C-alpha cells in the first residue's frame, strides 16, 4: 500500500493507493462450496443497462459467511442448554425486529422453540422482509407482527398488553452517530425515552426478563449516540426488580449491518469511487451479525439486576487493514482512499468500558460483566423522566450538555418519586 500526503500534511488531505490485487481464485474458494454466491466480480461481458462500471465488484455484505471470512471469525453461533431453557415455550418480543441485529435475534430465537415470537418495529417493509424470511410468506395474517413506534408510550403499552411477553429483546434504536450529532432530540426520543416507554410497559405487564442492546460508544461517551445509550443502560438498571430481571449488552460495530461502513465500502468499490475513511489510524471493534446476536442471547441467560454485559470482540481492527482485506478478497482493482477527518463526537479508538468501570468474568468465556450502581441509576432515570419532554425541545448544544451533566452528576431525586408523578 502506498500513501500520498497533500501539501497540508493533515490526515484530511491524504490519500492512500491500494494496488491491484485480484484474487478470484481465493474468492471462488469462499463462494463455490456452498453453491450460493456471496460476492460477484463483474467484468466486461456481464455489464448491462444500469450495471456497475467495468471491473466493479458487487458484494452481498450481509452474507454471514462473507463477513465471517473478512474478520476470520466463525459465522455460526452456538447456544448452550441454558439459552434453550430460557426461551423454549416462552413468549418473546423483539423490538427493532426489522433491523440487522433485531432480525437476526428473531431468527435465532425461533430456532430455540419459543411458544410465540413477536416482531415489533415501525418499518413495515422491513417487517415484511423478516416475516417472509421466518415464515415463508409475508401475508401478515397473524398478530405476531407488531407495527409500533417505541416513541409512542401509549402504543407501546397497548402492544405489550396485547402480546404479554415473558422475554423482551430491545434492539430498536437510532445508531448513526453523525446524524444524531445534528439531531440530538431524535436520539433522546428513541434511544432514551423509547427505552423508558418499553421498560415502564414491561414492568406493568409482568415481563420476567428485559435485555437491552447497547453499544461500545456508551463507554466514556463523547457523542449524542453514546450518551443516549449510556443513559439507557442506567435506565435498564433502574427498572430491575425481583420480578423483572434486566440487563444491557454492550458491543461494538456489527460488520454488514444495515447502513454500516461495509455497505459504504462495497458501494464505493462497485462504483469505482474513492474510498472514504475518516483517519489513517482509526480502529473499531467488529463482530458478525450472527456472532453478536448469539452472544446477546447467551448474556440474556445471566441477566439479573441491571448489569451491563460486554462482549469479547477480539482486538480492535484498523479500518485501513479491513479495506485492504476486502479488496484482496473481492479481487477489486486499485482504489484511492481519501481521509476525511474524524467527525464531531467520533473517537480515534473506541473503548468497551468506562474508565471507572470494573469488569468481572462470567461463566461464558466471551462475556464479561459490569455491575452498575443501582441507586445512582434510579436517580438518573428519575431525572430523565422528569425532564425528557423539556429536553427534546432544547437547542442541540443544550441537549448534549444536559446529557453529559446527568452522566457526571447523580441527581437527588429517585426513580420511584418520578414514576409517582407520572402516574399522578
């Protein structure tokens, strides 16, 4: 790989050129044994109207075998007997079921023999796709598909009263960091207040286990995304009771998820555009979609008192190394890489733990746990319930500042006091 530096000498002005490394033989080894292609190298004779340009590469980046090979990981999750015992014969609700993690959770839960599996999302087309995948038809002739926006507290209460789940996997969220920096109120409405809506309804309807999907950006958050998800973790801790066991599961980027870096990379390569990377040394934690969903289910087995379970994601991956591996695997010709600079709220290197968190091992080799301070969590959740409606009307900078202040200072009010005012 050869790097070229612009006159400014700043990472924003650099471009790296990755030399041609066609590797069709290696790619065919990945494709052929299973019969179903995960990538296709498009050449002159295959171009049609509207097709990708010459030597473009079309890749199915959501194929588990492709992403597993890219990360040199196993694609298929393995569930222990405790996971089957947790879900077999139970009623399970998955929120964000149309998304990458939510839909994969639904697929894996279905294989563990639940009595009923409900799919909740506000994306009707996505729900149709998941329902078709799970049942072989998308006719919506039963009530297992729930069209609902978690930001609507009344709709959430109605949905949980109708489905009466034993176990809730909460994957619905806004996740695009730059968008939430621009529209922080939307992040608060969905990631924080939407989670509170679900927790309140779950508590009322007798849910026995509530598992929240979090992100590594919640560790020492520097972004709106991270702050909303960290506050959501604390809300999950606050709502834990003897009757409703709760937990959050924190992990990094899921390779191949909808709207992820891999989608952008594949599109730019296919269109023969420059590849954009924020910084030459930026690293991220990565997992495959099946791997992450499988470990979420294993963590759910251990959920007890609002802990945060953190998945072992291996070593951080340098994005430039991932780009080079992708090009080698797909046999793409040389591409320029343009460094655009880190965006507001982004870190050069992510962490999986807060600087003041102490992690402990669990009985699962790839899952560690952080035990949250419940009184502090209840105090903060109570303050969010008090202020949520006002917070979303604040100026963007004020919303960011208030969330960071909440995370820095535990207020005096408690969750039960706030809930009493809501009920009243």
